[in-house]
C-alpha cells in the first residue's frame, strides 16, 4: 500500500478533533515530501539536529513537533521554528525553552510529558512533579512558553488492557491538573497514541496522535 493510501486510511479513521503528527524520524526528505504532497503538514522528530536539517530543506509551511527526549543544551537550535515541544519533563527545561524563545521574540508551545508506563526506559513527570511545576512561582516568570497540555507514552506491550488503563490514567492526570490553569498554562491538548495504539488512545480522549510506521512503513535507520 502506498504512503498516500496509508495517510488516507488514518485520516478516515480519526475525527477533525484529533491532530495527526506524522513521525518522520529517520525518513528522507523525498519521502517526507511524498507525505507533504498527499496533504500532510505536521511532522514530528525525536532528534533536534535531524529536525533542523529537514527544516532547512523542506517547505516552510510545515509544522515541526519535537517528540523525542529533550536535551536542554540543544533547545537553541530549534527555538527559531519549532511549533510544539511534546517532551518537557522539568522546570529547568521550561526555563531554557523560555530563554531561547526570548531571543527570537517567540512564544514556544510545550506539553508536559507525564509518565504513565511502568517501564524504566520511559521518561516523564509524576503527577506530583507536574503539580509542583504548575504551582511554582518560577513558572509565572516564564513569559515565552505556553503549556498547551500533556503527552504520555504507554508501555511497549500488546496487552490492550494495560495500554487502555495507562491512557485512562493520563486522561485523569490531565483532568486533575487542569485546575492550575494560568495565562501560560491552558491544557487543550492530550498527546497520546502511536501507530500500534492510536485508536485506543482516541477512544480514551487523545486529541493528538504520533504515527510513524503506519504511514511510512517500518523505519529505515540512518
């Protein structure tokens, strides 16, 4: 099946309220352009250097999302153009994003990554850590970041009961944290669900899905 057909299948399976992030990590510029030609304008990368290189080569109406683990010392390379950073898991990272956004007179959109999986390899904040950030005085000083909601990754398992339970937990966390709403925190996005589990995620309240192999096929590592 062609890439265009893969995209059409996904578009047809989601509502207008759900945003599709095409995970283009390791994909070449021509392959991304094929998805672009099919109408996709939102792409996600997990390495800043790779995203910067693609940003330089690809059309400027593409909306770039940073979905991988965030290294604080590399924020400066994408601060000029990144649309949304999904993987913020500390106040220190928010402070660095704010610092770099200020240089470009921008407000950078962010999501707080919450840990819902049991695996030690998954990053993310506990709900208590998220509460601490959202209620902190330090956050009020960050005028160049805008926290739009939350991201989470389910456990790497085929057990749908576990996956659904973790997505339910993330939805509940998001509801519990909404009371901290402020001028720089307005939670409207819940980013959860990937190629193998995005339909479950949508059923559990996801508004943004991150899909790679279901669009591009199995990844070619570079």
